């Protein structure tokens, strides 16, 4: 299998090397977390001659005897080497009963540089502060970006076909091993059904999987559309399913905790406040949508919205859907003290469409940057101080 070095993540891990925090690598199932650890270990071996690597992979049967926290503790302590930089890596840590007791003990000893990965349902962001008594840093890993996809297949990302292929193929590298579309789709469905959904069913003791499936289908069919638990309950009710609001809220939380969807709240631009009533949900990788539902009802505009939302999240932006009077701004992206307003469109070749996309940005009176991202296939240009980017070039990070 061809291996792509995930430079951005490796650079961050190298920056964090030797810090006292527990480094927790999170992300969607089959997004490449384990392979990232292996790449990092190889890089460490090449740069640190005084390192002692202690690596445990609970998916490997040779570590089957360590599935109790006491055995894990004994094993790691027996491999500690005084005077060396002891780095501890534990992959699929949730397979060890009460793993947090051992990890907290290692952290308290200050003898180890600790890195762990695990199934998302059993290593939730919301649970981390409860599990770990010391400081930790969460390192989210995403499926391949468009830039990584192009690097892997050695494609020119500015070719129109590249973006279309990425929409359908997605960023799960395991699917790239299959040459036929039907086999790729089968792999992706298997990742969803046997890994992501199975984790959630086991963690939360979900008895009505069919209702979880209905909700997932609804969200995939309505990416980039404003919705709410009440609306979802109403729609499913029309299809003959009785699902109360509380159940919908819980299932939405579960699906987001597994990094399958990302919830994006609304932000009142004029009032500078966050709105809670309705929100949007974006899919972590569009290949799930194509594999489970096919291409029915999926407009390019909404697909492009999804791509931009995930890419901004990948780049570390906190994103919201902007509300300005009765207009909507696709995204308000915030990072530290910076803010940027973003509209996303498929085709802006007609004056009417271009004016419709620019109008909400023109209405914003503050001085923060405003950009329009569309499938222009042209270099960046400027309209009344609003920069217009080609989608592929923006995704490739030629310009930010």
C-alpha cells in the first residue's frame, strides 16, 4: 500500500515532542491515526538517538495479555530505561480495561512522553477531562484533504476532473486500494456499519439502530441545510417513524462524537451573539454520502459548502453560519482575534448568481476580510474589496 506522509500532523507532533501533556490523537475511524503514529515513530528514530520507544497496539494479538490496566502498567514499567527519552505510544487504548488509571499513573510519574489513540466512541472529547487528571492535548486527525488526495494520486489539483473525483472518492485512504467504484463503496459502507455505527451502538446501548440509520440518512441528504431536532423529528414522523426530540438530540451528539458529522451553529453578525435554535451539520467525508445514498438530490453547491466547512475545521478555524437580518452568510470563520466572512457557490458565471452571492457580504459593515469561493477555474480576483477564489486553488492552500 502506498503511504503518504501527513506533513501537517507530523510537524505538530514534532512541536509537541517532550511536552508534559498527554497527547491524544482523535479522529474518524480509518482516517489514518495509527499510520500517523507509525510515521511519527520513524521520524523520531531518525532524529533522536537517545530515545526509548515503548509501543503497544491493542489490535495486535501479541498484546492481548495487557488488556487490564495493571498488566499494562507492569509491561510499560518493565521497559522504562533510566537516562533515555522514554516515549510511550498506546494504539486502540480503549481495549484495555480502566486504561485511564495506568495512563494517569504514567503521566504523574513524569517519566514518559505519552501518546494515545482510541475508538472515538470510547475516547470522546467531552470525556477527556474526566478520564485524565493531568493536562492533555487533543490532536484531531481528518480524512485526506483535497491536497493530500492529489498528492497521493499525483494529480494536478487544478484540473477540473480532480475535484470531481475527490467529491466521490473522498479521503478514506483504505478505499484507494480498490480499483472499482463498487468495491470502494463497499469498503466505505463497511467502515460506517461495522466500525463507526458499531462503536456507538456498543457505547450507548442503542437498541433502535434503524432510527439511528434514518437520522444519518436525513443528515447526509440535507448537508448544508439549516435544521433542528424538532424539524428532524417532524420529518421522520411523516415517514411513519415516531422519534422524540430528546432521542434526536442524543443521536446527533453521538454522531458528532464519532467525528462523522460536525455541528455548526449560527452567529448573529449584527448582534455579535451566538444563536442556538437551528444549526447545520456537515459530513466529515462526502464518500459516506455517495456510498450510502448515491448521488440523489446532491447539488454541487451544497457539496462544495461541505468541503469548505471541513477544510476550515481542518485548518483550525472555529466556524459558524452567519445571520445578517434576513440574509445568510455561509460561514463566519474565527481564529483567535481574526475573523473572515465566506460565501461558497458552484457557478457564478451569471451576473444574477454573482450578485446574489455578493449581496450578504456587501451588507457587512465591519473591516474583516470577505471572500467568495466558487468553481471559477481562474486565478484570484477582486470585486469591491471582496476576494474571489477558485475552489480547487483554495482547497490546495495556494492562497488562504
